[in-house]
């Protein structure tokens, strides 16, 4: 460029040259695009001519002399022999939407599972699948018209972040950009949703569709949509249902499509850790990886970092959280306020659940319903004291606001800065970001000096209150709940809890949006949800007496190590309590470690006695007389005297804490307030209560039966005891 200027080219000439080059490039691109479209039309025509022939057959022409005879040879193609689909291939681009089109809808504010299943179903309808006699007329059979994926009301922030780089790789269109559905909408599918309110504002497409398909994995949810195809199965992710169809029909995915489907399975199964996860989810995820899913992209997007606004919400939630413990379950609630809706509250609630060490976490956010950018009603209300200002006299109202201003003016400078306003809002539980604080300060600061004086504060608050009086005051409230996976919480179903408010989701993760008129109403709703949980979903925690082994065998302090070892071997146990035979009180505990140490000492004594006998024989002296009973030691000498006991009225949580802190495998159970032995609790008993493994019997029949039921076994043991060698 500098050389051209030195040679005498003026900037105007250079501008014309650059414009001509760009125009020439655009013309070449358009010509190339026209050629591509013509080739696509020829391909479509040839595909229509052979539409009746399955895609796994090869047509060959035989014959000569102007006459040809067509023969069909069936050749099965393995997936390895099929060419890999390029990342930019889209079969629907060559189809004309004016002849009709299909639409796959996600639910409002799409998550990864909803988006992935929608893209996968669009792939099924657009791909040249292998037809069979059973699936030609099914919901997943291929279609001759293009298929578009529509997100009715946007997506979660993590999904938006993914789509910011990948949106052009999927057949996604906005609702407004669709052609008129009247007479053109062929198929309409709903994924991860079964009710009309979950499709707003796209529910109007239902009346124009010729065929409606519902694909979901919420088996306990009722549907208000008259669907032609109703595909609901109990899996952890609805993406799994679509991935299985894609695999059955041998449809190859691009790397981006495989990555999206893997993200959908990861997101709705909690990385295969949620209790609703099935083996089918794991198999489908493995298939996505075999199709080229990017582990790097999955790791980056499955747990996206919180945005500054989300971090602010999380900080306010942890500062204002209210926690209560009911029947051993920790329930945490928090009610926040904001001037507008905040995206990504689901991820914030999940992090708050983990950071607060809660079992159940309910987050409520009240935000203004106005769409005006200058609506600061929630922030203004938070800046005022809890007492409502008098509305009868303007002078009294102004004096009330001046008192509120002086209360917020911490440094008594006569002005409010951004720091003082931010502190007042944070104390009131209002979620704000630095940019929002600056926006509020600029709205108050009429003279532009960066400070808010008393008169500016009064004028701004009164103007906001006047705007609120002119319109009906209606705020929105969103409630998001998360529950940890635990046997104690198996009856907690948040989707049923929030269903009366129009909410939905999963038993351990659900949300609902409703309208409230006052903040007190929002607090009452949150408290009512907690009351319902306590009353219906949180039964009293099991006590030790409910699951301990009783009656339990024991040893007496006068037994020897040999007798205890034989008892351990016969009963196949690793520990037994030591009781006083007179009053059955626990005085000690013996485990296999103490028995092994006592046996080692007994062996050492026997070795020493043999050495003494050999020395006496060598000297010709008489053999020393050794009493056999002196070699043995009784349990009282080597039993554990410092051990843990637990009362029968203690809870399972108390027992687990004792096991964790002391690293022991069993605990004697005593009557409340005494040391009388009534049972025994082991690690296996706790595993039964958690019900981790179906193969582990829940009822311990061998030790939990009554004395009368075990009487024959007791009599048999008494008979066998006479054969014991003392």
C-alpha cells in the first residue's frame, strides 16, 4: 500500500480498485453457488426416480443392442464401509420449503437434552435411512421435505454459548422466519415436552400440523396434546431415545452432531451420575463417542463457568440462605430480587446445593414484569426502609425519602456513590452487577457529576413510584429446586411439587414461573413448598432400633483366645461384643485383630516352653511342669476396653458419623440411658438402608428374626457345643 502511494496512486483510486476486486469475488461466489444448486436439483431428481429402491441396494444395467434390463442386487453395507459425513453436509439444504416442511420444537428455554434430541430427530427425518417393514410408517421414518429445529424461547446460557460457535452446523431457524404453516407444515415434533405451556409461544403450530409426534422420557407426566405418535420411555435422557433410532437406522453423524448428542446425555444424566440414569444412556453415549464426538468440546461445555451475573446471584444466595434440618434432611431456601430476569439460574442453584452442603435447595427470584429498560422498581424498593412511606401527604413522603437517603449515606458526605448503593442493595438481597449499579447511578444522577445527592434521590424515587401507580403491579417469580441423590430423599419429587404452579422437570430438578403481586406473597409460596416437603416427602428418619441386628451373639470375659477364634470361624463374623454375664451390660469388644494378637502371644509361649523342654533334655534334667491353662489368657486381658456404643434411639446419620470418625466396622447398640446390650450395627446394615445394591437383601433374616423363630437354631448350637475342645 505504501509503495502504491509513493508511485502516485491517490487514495480514491485505491478505493475503486479494492471495490472492483470485492465485486469480482462476489460474482465468482454466486456463479459457484448456482452450479451447486443445479447439481443438488439433479441429485434430488435422481433420488426421486429411485425412491422405491432401498438405500442398501445397488442398481445395475445389463443387456446390449439398445435394450437394457435392470437388475436389483441387494448389498448390505456395513457402517465402516459408508463414507464419513462431512461436518458441513446438510441434506435439507437442497429441498424447497415452499413444497412443505417439518418442524421439531424444543421446550421453552431449551437445554442441551432438548436441543440435542431435536437436532437428532431432524437428522432422522432428513437422512436416507435404511427402511424396514416395521419402521417405514413410524415416527422416525425419513421425510421428503426439509426439517427445521425451532427454539420457541431461546436457550440456557450454556447452550447459547455452544450455539454461538455451532449454530450454522444445525438446521436451526427462528419461529418468525418459518414460512406460513397453513397447508405447508407436514410434521411437527415435540421433544422433552408434553404440554402446551412448555411450547409458548410456538403452541400455535399444533393446529396446522398434519402429523404430531411427542418424544419424551417423563413417563409420569400427563399430556394435553393430541399426538399421532406418542413415544415415551423411561431413560435418563430423551436424547438416548433418538440416538438409539439413529444407530438402528445406521445414520452417520457429523462430529458436531455427535458432540451435541453426547452433551444432551451428559446434561440430563448428570454425567451418568443421576439416579434416573439407565444402561441405555451409557450405551448411547458410547455410540456418540464412536461417531466422533469431541471430548474437548464436551468437557468445555458440559460444565460451563458461571458468568459474572451468575456469580453475583450465587454470592447473594449463600449470604441470605435459610437452612433447617427436618428428620435428618437439610433444607435450604433463599428468596432474591432483581429488576429483570436472570439467565442461568439452574446452574446457580446446582452450585448452591453443593456449596451449602444441603440436601434440598429451593431458590426463588422475584423480578419485575416490565420490559422497559428504565424500570428500577425492585431496586428502588430495596433502597427504602422496611416501613412503607406515607402516601397521604407529599411533604411527608419527601421527608420519609430524605430520612432513607441519610440512612444509606454511610460516610455522611451528602451524596450517594456506587459503592453505597451497591451495599444497600446487597443487604436487601437484590442481585446486581457492577454494570447494573452504574446504570442505576446514571439514571439517578441528573447533573452528571457521578454522585447522587438527596434531591436527585427523592425525585428519582417519586418518579418511579408514580410510574408504578400508573400500571398494575405484577412481578414474576421463578422457583428452581435441586435435590441430592440419597435413599432418604427417594420420596422427594420436585416436578410434582411445582406442578400446581405450572412447573415441571425431573423429580430431583424442576422449576416453575408464576406471577406475584407482593414480596410477602413470594415468601409465603416458598414457605408453603417447604411445608409440603416436610409433610409428604420427608418421613421420620429410621432409628438404630429399626435396622440393627438383634438378638446378637456375644462373648464372656472368661473365654480364651482359642474359644473366641472357634466362635468367629463357626459364625463367620469379624467382631463380637463382650458382656457381663450377670446383667448383660457391654464391657468390651473383640475383633479379629485382637484375636490374632492373642493367638500370636499364645504361639510365642508355646515356642518358649518347647525351648525349655529341649534345654532340660540336653542337660538330663527333669522336664518343667507347665499348666496348660497358664498358657491361655482370657478375653478380659486383651479385649478392647475403649470402644464406641450407640443408643437404640439414635438415627442412621449418627451411626454413619461414628463409623466415619472412628474407622470401625461395627458398633454395639445399647438401651437408651444404659449399657445393656440390645443389638449390633455393622457397615452391611447401613448399606442395606441406603439400598445401593439390589443384590444385597434389605431384611437381615439371619439375625433380625425373633427368639421364637430362631429357637431351633439355638438348640442346635447348644448340642454342637458339647463337641468343642476346651
